[in-house]
C-alpha cells in the first residue's frame, strides 16, 4: 500500500476470501480437464480442490484480519490510553 492504513472491510474480506477459493477451484478444474482421470482419481482431485479452497479462504481471511487488527492495535498504542494517560 502507499502508506495509508485501511480498516477491516467485510466486503473486501469476503471478496478476497471467495476469490482465493475460486482460484483454487479453477485450478482443480484445469487439472481435471488436462489429466482426464478416471472416477476415483477425479474424485480425489475434486476433494483436494475443495480442501484447498477451504484452506485458501482460511489463510486469506486470517491474514487480512490479523493485519487489520495489528494496524489498529499499533494506532491505539501510539495514541496511548486516554483513561490512564499511559501507553500499554
């Protein structure tokens, strides 16, 4: 980013999470089309794709949430605690 900090946007979080899952599922679809496997191997590829999509959604959402919360915690620390007059 260009120095500006962003808060946690639920729309952006959903878009990026679902986008990463869609990318993994698209990759699994391409693998299925290229390999043209039998039923058992095809099922394993599809299950790996679904598992990878769930994993990608979790990783992206966790990373975005941690970044947003770390940024807001840094801002709170730099501002100090107004109730006690000291920083944490």
